[in-house]
C-alpha cells in the first residue's frame, strides 16, 4: 500500500514567519512530488512540483526533496493570512498511469 | 485550471437512484481522473482514463463506473447511489510537467 503521510495540524504561525510543512512517502519508486493548496470549499491548486533531490524555489515557496529519507517539505516565507489553507502533498510513480497518491493534508493558519 | 469543467456542481439525490457526473476538458489531455474527497480520508482515486475507451480502476472503485467515448468527456456513474457515496468529487487531468495534475472545480453530491 503506497502511503503519503502528513501531520493534519493545524499548524499556526504568525504573519511574516516561515511556515514549514512536511510529508513522508512509502513508495521508493516515486519519482515526482507535488504540493497543492486547497482553500475551504475549493479544489486543490498545484503550487509546486519537484522531481530531483534538493531545493526548488518559486517566489515565497521552497520545496525540498530528500529521496534517501523519503521526505518532502514545503517552506513558505513571509507567511500571509491569505496562505491559510490546507496543503496537500502528493507523490507520483511514472510507471503507474501517472497516478498520484495524496497525503491527508496539513491545515495552515497564519495569524495577523 | 487546464480548461476543466464539472457538472453538475451540486446534486442531491435519493438512495438507490442512478447518478452521472460529467467532467469536460477543452485542451485535448490524454489522462483524466476521478477522485472523491472526504474528511479524514483525503483525496482518493476512483477511476482514471488514459485515452478514449481506455479506463482503469483506482483505490475506491466499488459502486462506480466510468466511460470515455470522447477525449474531452469523462463520465462517472453511480449505478445505485448509497449514503456512503455522499462526498465531493473532483476531476483532474495531467498537463504541464510529468504527473502534474490539475483539478476541476468539483461536484458536491449528497445522497439522502
């Protein structure tokens, strides 16, 4: 059974701080990793993808991947109240119909 | 948003009735997916399609069937709806990079 695990939270951070979201995965065949943001009542929105070990930065977001430890993280710098949402981690195996396995999500609350 | 629409957006139906949800995409994507999202379970794959008339089961396919007679449409059918199928249903397609899935707006289904 392929699994992606996330702490459900809520993770509460003050405005302007760095929010750190973490995710572990069980399938060593996973080759692609994604972070989605989901506001309440809305659909998941892709915000970051990462395919190789190391860091990938996009604006205030940094995704980090460590395949040896089977660990993915998302850092959000200068957190804003508008970042308050549930963040879903997903892992994909290119040999399996491009399917993704999703974690249960971490709820982030950014307090003004 | 990968040009995805879902219909209906909201539906209330009675136990035992058939229900069909439609996912429509305008960008000729090959892969399409149906997920359900429930509190405590995250996003779970129901069925997916890798081309016209080519479909396969996901993690929670029991009680659901799908059809894809045209590239742009992927239909999800509940032959005889049950209360356990009350959920939010999302359609997704692969666009952009490998395994990058983009979601439609969702359908909220309530079975009474």
